[in-house]
C-alpha cells in the first residue's frame, strides 16, 4: 500500500483555519486553490506500516513495545492484532510551509492548515486500503501518542519498532515531536468484530477540558 | 585505495541480530557488550563470505539513540570496534570500519539539532572509535546533508582515518530531505571524503541509475550498499533472492561503482553470492568530465552557462540595510534574499560587513537564516577571514567565497578555508600594487591566484576570476581592458569568470543603458557569473536574451516562459473610477497599492502621523472584522502583509533621513523550549509589528534562560510566550518562573492551543491572548 494523496479536503482546511462562515471572496478562494495545488505538487507522501499480533499483556509480538496507558488498552480490548502506522507529507512540503512564513503569512497559514488536512487524507486513504486488505476483519479508528493518557514519549518506541526515520525520513525532536510536522503516527486495532468510532470523539481526548472547538460546541472530528 | 580493484563490503547487521533473537525496538549496539560473541560471529561470517571491510555494530551508538540503554557511547563504540577486530583476526587485508549512522534528529533550520551539537555528538563517536583501533570511518544512511556535513567535519578534525560517506536516496533521485545527487556530490567531494555513494534506501536495481548520475558530479571512488530490494510492509521481510541481488550488484562496476556491499535484508549468503558474481570483474575506467557547480542544502547549480549572482545583500550605500544590520534585524536580510530568488537569481552574494559590528557572528546568523528561507547557493562575501570561516562553517552545501586577490597574505589566509570547507573561490585581479591598467597585468594576477589555489589542493573548476569593473565615467579606457582580460582568463586560463557589473555606470544619467550594454558585451566576452541586481528587469531581460542567442536556452523555452505572462498580468486592482483609500487597500490586502498610497500620504503628513492616523486605524478595523468572524485568518494576514508594505515605506524614509526608528516599544516573542510549532507565534509577530512594535523574535524551542537574558539585556517590558502542546506548557511555566525570579520588571502574555484564561493565570502569566488581535490589545494596554 503506497502513500497516496489525491486531493486536499477543502472543508478540513477551513476547519483548521477556524473559518466561521464569513465572506469568502474570489480572492480567498483563488488563494486556497493556489495553495492546495502548490502543496499537492510539492508533497511527497510516504508511509510505513506493519501488522503485529498482540500478546496477552498488550505487548506487540516480536518487539519490546507495550503501548502505555489505560486508554489504549480499552481501545484495543476487542483486538488480537494492531497495525502501527507512520505517514508524512515529507520534508519538501515542510520547507514550503516554513519558507512561506518569511514571504507571505496569509499563504503560510493556508499551507499550514492544508498540510494538516493533507496528511490526514493520506491516512484516511491508507485506512481504506487497509480495511479492504484485511477484510472480513474490522479496524478501529486511529489512536496516536498524545491521545488520552498515552504519553507523547510512546513516539520513541513506535519510531524504533517501525524504523520510521530510516524508512520515511521522519525524525523526532528532543521533546519527541515529529519533524516534518505534517506527519502522523497511529495504532489501528484489528478485530473480528465491528469496531465503534472512538478515537475521533472527545471522550478519549486529553484536551477535552481546554479544547477551543468544544467550547464552541463543536469537535475536531466534525465539520 | 586502488581504483582498479573492487572492494567488497559486508551485508546487513540489524537483520542478522534480529534473526539471532534481538527484539525489534531494542538498541542493537547493546549487544556489543552483552553478547559480543554473537556480534563477532556475524561479522566473521561476512569475512568468510568475502567481505574486505567489516562495519562495526555502532550504527546507533550515539548519545541520542543510546540514551537510557545503560551504556555510554564510548563503551558501546569501544566494544563494537573490539567485536569487529576479533572477527577480522586471521583474515588477510580485512579492515574494520567505524560505522556512524544518523542521530535520528533533524538539523536546523527544519529541525532542532544545531550544527555544533551534531558535531559534538559525532566527535564523541569518532574519538572513541579511532582510539579503539578502527581502520576507517564510514558515515552512512544520512538523508540530511547538514547532519552529514557535521559528521564528516567531526571525523576529519578528530582523526586521521579515511572517511567514506554514503547517503540514502529514493527512486526520485532525492533523499528524504530533498537533497539531490549533485548537492551531495559537490558538498562531500569539497569536504575531502575519500569515497562516497549510496546505501540502504532501495534495491541495487533501483539505485544503479543514481550511481550513473553521481559519477557525473565527482571523480572519487563510488560506494553502493543497497538493501535486498524493498521490504514487505506487513511483515518487514525483504523480497529478492541472493542470486538476484548479486546479479544486479554485479552491474555496478560498469556504472562506475567499485566499493560494493549490502544493507538491510542482506546476509552472508548475499555477500557470498556477490563475491562470486564479482570475481574477476574490474571497475570500468571513468573518463567522464565532472560537472562543476555549487549548491545549497538540497539543490545544485551547475556552472555550465550564465548564472546570476544577486548583489542586494550588501549594506554599501544603503541606509535602510545598514540600520537593519545595526538592529540585528536578520529578517530584513532574509527578505532581500527571497526577493532576489523570486526575481531569478541563481546564487546570492552575502555581505554583512559594517564597521563596529561583529561581522563573524552576523555572517553566521545571516547564513543560517538565509538557508532556512531560500535554497540558493550563497556567496560568502567578506574581507575578514574570521567572518568567512564563520559563514563557511555554518553553511550547509558548497558555497563560493568572495574573495581573494593576488596578495600573498590574503591567499594564505583564505585559500586554506576554501579547501577545508570545500568552497569555490572568487579571485580579484588586483594585488598590493592595485588594479593593473593593462589587461595583461590582470591576467597575470589571475594566473597567480590559480596557481596558489592549486597549490592548496583547490580544484581548477572551483577558481572563479573577477577581472574588475571600473567606473566608465571616471576611467573610460578601462571598460575595454576589463573585457579583454575577461576573454583571456576564459580562453587562455580556461577559468570561469565573475564580474560585478553595476559599477560601470556610476555617475552617469540613465545608468541602466550603460549597465545593460556593458553586461551584454561582457557576456559575449565570456562572462559566466554576472553579479547584478536581479530586481532590475532590464538586466534580467538582457541575460534571458543572451541565453537565447548563445544557444544555452534550448528552443528559447526559458525566454518564452519569461515573457509569456507579461500581457496577461492584471493591472493593479483599483476601484472603478474612484480612488482607493489606504484603509481599503489594507483591508483587501493590496501590497503595492498600500505602499503607493502611504508614499502619497507622506506628502501631506509626517511619518508618525501617518502611522497613527492611517495605518493603525485601518488595522483596527481589520481586527474588528476578524473578531466578528467577517474575515478569517488568511485575510487578516493578507491585510497585515499589505500594512507592512506601508510601514516599510515609512521605515525607509526615516532611515534615509538618518532619523531614529519609529517604535512603540519592544516585545519579545518566543515559542518555548521543546516546542517547534512556530506558526501561531509568527502570526502574532506580524500583527504586533504592524502596530508599530519592535518584535524580538527568539524563534522556537527557546530555553527559559535565553528569554530572561534577552529581556534583561534589551530591557523589554512585554514578553509573549507560545506553546502548542500540553507537554510544552510545562516549559512555559518554567520560563515564567525564571522571568519572575530574575526580578526583571515585565508583563507576560501567553497563547497557544491548549491554554485557557484559567490555565494562564495558574502558571503565573499576566495575560492570556486567545489570538493575535488580543495580543495587540494587550500590547496597547502595557506599552501604549
């Protein structure tokens, strides 16, 4: 399954830009078009994934990695296997966004939002492919380090197990943040039973108390 | 190294260790200490299979990856070398290579690893490995040229062993970081490695075309150490058989690679098969003409035609530029770089020399900042060897040094730096006796510079000669001498030429006529690298036309593209009939119109009045509309961009008059330590600058101490801190505590996705700014 990016969902980009329904003139639309095109031309999406069976204590078989926290255990309670995924838009897209900030902040904020929408799109396409490949088995949503009570430091273990830096060129900063920033890591459970939609909901989110979207009565999983 | 011999390397180590029971995710280097026998046995099997170079099991033995494993770097490296040495015992001519892999972190500007820290990480490994008895250093699997440079310099400065360097590339012909084969070859050849090539990445079949590309850029021995094809994503297993691998690898010698082995997924069986397939094979003789060029951190500029060097990063005669340098306003310099890149420059000259300033430090900062914003190669322009070295050390890629001249002490001071850092160099045709008036005298100096460069081991193709332009209104006969000298340097010495062109027309009216005409004649005489102002379209038009006439621009493609949009370009948007107001221009984000209208307003009022009565009220209206949700973030930023064009007009006017900067006060902005998310802080900066505040932007990942020191030193009364992650709010709290503890009197505002009013109060901030508009409101309250 190759990383693919066919389009950048406009609605998602606008959501990241906190668009609240004001006037969206021709100039803004043209700017959005232009930025999306630029990003699609520049991004070199890549991903690496691997399927592991789960041992009784939650360790991924053949590795020394046991995902941390209660939330992930609950999340995978129905699953006998898990897919580890890391995906990125690549360093060129990162440089494009960074460099825009020194030239035109309007472009920079759009590219930044569109970049977030784009990497999610890469993951969505992958999950669609994965569901087909693993059918008739069922997949959970994506659960990432930093969700719920899973610490960001799980990122390091996940990076070692998937050999992420060598395989797709994503690195970790000293504080375990991914660079390029437009990158995603996730655990996806595999089960014999249909899985409810969970990771996108506010219940499992560590930011639920402080979330700006929630304060406005929305969620980051809805438009 | 015998270039007519094939050297067979070893195969994968990780694969073998996993087969021997190493769990995925555990640091393999720990086994150098825990299970040295297992490591040695694997290496011995490679020696038995025919490997002449055994890599130590130290790929991840650096302080980033080994943190928390229970052993320090020296222990892991020493034990690693010992394992390989033991494995090599009894095998004739088998050498031990200290294997150095990436840190797993990314270097600046995209990442948070500084050159100095990267250098120190690699220095530690090199020192331990050389002391333990390695025969050579192999740096491999790099995809970041900046990290590779740090490793090569650390190796060359801390031991005398040969250095081999290989990088990871994708089938697209670039590394993950976007580094091209040309940029890699120019940089590493310049740094003086002993061999270079590719490892890991892909299978041998996919990498062979890259080997063919590489040989066009370097005459050094080439290394190829590919994977066993591509891994199955679901299982992580590699797919091709030893026989297939060997058959493909055996094609490498005819493509030019002579140092061959295997990487991930390959085993002693693969190496044995390769040894058999390669027995009796000799590398094909390489008779390629190697391409000359320079490069930035990813892309190369081949010097095989007219290449434009942009001259605008230079304070000479520019008051606004001088002011920016004195204020340490690196962003202003970066903006000049971006502007010239957009205008079509191929290389940027960087001169930051101004009496009374710390030129080496300014050069270092300017080089780093420019490389974060543009990918063009830079020309480090200074007469101070310390500034040149500071620039070269910070520079990622292969730079040009501007300049040396015929004076012996200058040659002896600067040429060794060019050699060490692998840069090209510009030689000016002058010496202690000045500029020869006769063209022959200039050619003689050029020859002397060439000989000196060659004696320092600099390659001929890296010597660029500037025959010097004299002002035609003062010395009319000299224009012809310059052109004559230029032609002779090009034809008789076979060197590429550089020439600062604009100087020719100084003191004459309608300068552009003279400049363009001289430029055209110089190009015809053989000028390769005109140093010009690329923002002058007549100059760039002349170069575009010359490229057509000389045949360099095949089928006039570039020329046609350059002029294709000229008629289609829309006229500046103005409201039908009625004239646009400055406020509307800002609201609609019209940059050029805002600048023009500001210029016009300054005919009727002074600068401060224009700021207070026109620019700020316009921004307030934009801010209100943003708060109400009538416009959204990109529109707010567009308006801010337009307003800053207005401010730039005002700043330039004041600088030209020699007046003090208009500033409503200083504000520090920083994304706190551990956080790399810059965008929110940058948005706030743009808005605050627009309101007339001087923003000291400390960037991202800023330690608390830096914030405190800057606040105290610059006596800043308002500090803005940004953090995006829950985890980094902790370092925001630390920064606030450190500020309070210092006793410095200031207000602190904080912002970021995870913050709230309550949370901000809890960590001791004075204000919480939910967005940039609120940030500006707080600034008004605190600073007025």
